[in-house]
């Protein structure tokens, strides 16, 4: 499997608290979901993997384990290699949807580059994939939270970066659009050649269990990683969520999450 990113012994301290404690992981081609309880350090880990969070120890390498140190690369080079979606994207509400998505091309063009036909095509494709083309001329302040979230994702897709790091991309979305995004993550990770790597932080466990690989984080440490069908990974999920869930298998062999509202 093609490896897009390696993290070795990652440590991050925020004030007196060590939020990440020696995290080691590899992100390969395909769709990887990062899950865990509130306060586990998921968003901090994603920021560290994007080169946006200073480390107190460890290293993030692009590509092979011996690849270039991500935090040492110029911001322009990082922008071409990976794209990042924060939980709350900060973009002016006066911009139109299309203008916002076009910002994603800065990673390829630079601030002074002149857009060409290929750039327009990338923007059109990104808007089509996130289903925001019909209202591309509306301004961001006119959109609902779910619509804005789809625009922010389109901006990320417009970069055409081979590695996508997405923090809670399903926030504000209703169930149909959550399902649409899950299908999109799978498509992005499997249809492009060479294959992309898509790493998503998710609170929605039913969606996370549709990924190729799941990473389970708790107390700043990686507790488990593997296929959603792996019994060991499923046991780790039940454990870190305090026994509040049960993982069942449907008739097709797919794992499903059930909430345990009443004690056994």
C-alpha cells in the first residue's frame, strides 16, 4: 500500500497537559476514519499531522518513514502535498460559493498565479462532487450551516492534493448528506490514480465504520487501528466509549453500531 504520511512518537503539550502521548501511525491510500471520545486529542492530532500544531516530540514524515519532515517544509510545499479542513472554516461571508472554492487553487497557483482552464475544471468538479453547483453565485452568509460545510469541503477538493485531512466534515449535515459524503470519501480514496489518502475525524461511528481503516484514539494514545470488521478494533471501540455502544454485524457482514440506552 502506498503510504502518504507517517507519524513517529508524536507528543503535543497544551499548557500543563500532554494531549498526545507518543502516537505512532501510518496513513495510506484509501479512507481512514479517526474516532474516539470527546477530549481524546483527535483534532490536535489532525492539526499535528497537517503541520499546523507545534510538536513537543516526535516527527511527521510525508510518504515513506524516511521521507521529508512535514514541519520543516515550506508552507507552499505542504499546501501542494496535503489539504486541511478545520471544524470551523474561517472565510468571509461576503464571498460567493464559487469564489470560496476558487481559493483552493491558490495551493497550485500561488497568490499571483493566473487561473487556466484546468483550474476552472478543478473548481467545477469540486462543486459538483459536493452538490453546491446550483447555488455557486450565492454568498456564504446566505447559506445554512450544512451548505457552508459542503462549500468548505469543495474548497479542499479543489486543491487536488493527494492527502486530505478533514476535521469533522459531516458537521451540520443531515443524514442524506452525511451518506453522500461517506460515498464521496470512498470515491475520492479509490477512483483517483494514484490513489488519494483521506483521513477524517468523525463523531459519527456508523459513518466511520464504512471506512477502509479506523484509528481509535483515547487519552492521547492510539488504542487500536485496523479494518472496521476486525474484532479487536471493535472491542477497542466498545471499551473507549465506556460500553455505551454495541457493534453488531448485518446480513452482509458489515458492522453496525447500536446504542445501549439501558444497562445490561
